[in-house]
């Protein structure tokens, strides 16, 4: 049950945050790796996001062998003056966080709708989170891919959930991921790095 794995791993991260411990890179990258299954289930519209997301989560996972917390990861890149450089851990963290936010908005939109089509929820989530950072060509490709999205019923079947259990797990992810996403954005904002790049 990938949806339950996603929700449970983010609940654990939220608990760690509530304890005031900050976030460690290893459990964070593990939790994020569960989310890539969802991107895979969304089909061609999110294929580019899946490939990009998976590569960046893999980078964070490798970084966790030598860097313990997200805070020290950012500080390491600041010392090296590589924060905004393509392929830096910090840049990858920002992109992964955007992926988490997109999934949160997607789940919010799915829960707010009774439609079987995922086109509207996915379009809103993409427009809100990714579109401002993408060029015209990618936005056009995504718009075309929206017609190939699975239906809500197909997505739930792929994730081995029924409507009731899916609603519980989606709501759980929304609640648990919100403080995690905010925490990561604040890591960037508090160092005056911004998040709009």
C-alpha cells in the first residue's frame, strides 16, 4: 500500500519536527522516495517530474551518508558557494520540496472533488506549484499529457486503495507534509536564499 507508506513516513517526519530536532537527511530522503511511486502512477503527464524527482531524491540519499541534517546540508553548500548551482544538494532539496508540495495540492484537490477525472486536480496542482518555474515547452507538454492521466478509480486501484482508505491516507499526508514543506522553505528563507529559483 504505497499511499499508506507515504503517509506514515511523513507522519514520522512531522513528529521529528515537533520534537524540535529538525530533519535528518536520511529519513527525509527515504520518505521522499515513497512519493516517487505516486508520480509513476500518474502516467505520461508527470513522467518528466518523476524522472527529475527520483534523480534528486537519489542525490539527497547519497548526501545523507556524509551530511546528517537538512540544515547542515544547506550550510555546507553555502560555505562552498554552490547553493544555486545545478546539481547542488540545496537546489535538489528545493526541487524535491516542490514535488512534495505538488502532491499535497493534488491530494487537496482530489479530496475536494467528487469527479472521477484527475485532470482538474492535477492541472490545479501543476499550475500552482510547477508551472511558474517551467518554460513554455514543458508547460505545453504537461497540458497535452493531462489527457492521459489515469482516472481516480484507476489511480486508487494502482495504489491498492479504496475510496475510504485513500481519503484517510491522503488527508494524513496533507496534514503531515505541511509542516515539513514549510520547514524546508523556512530553511531557505531564513538564510535569505529565497525559494523562487
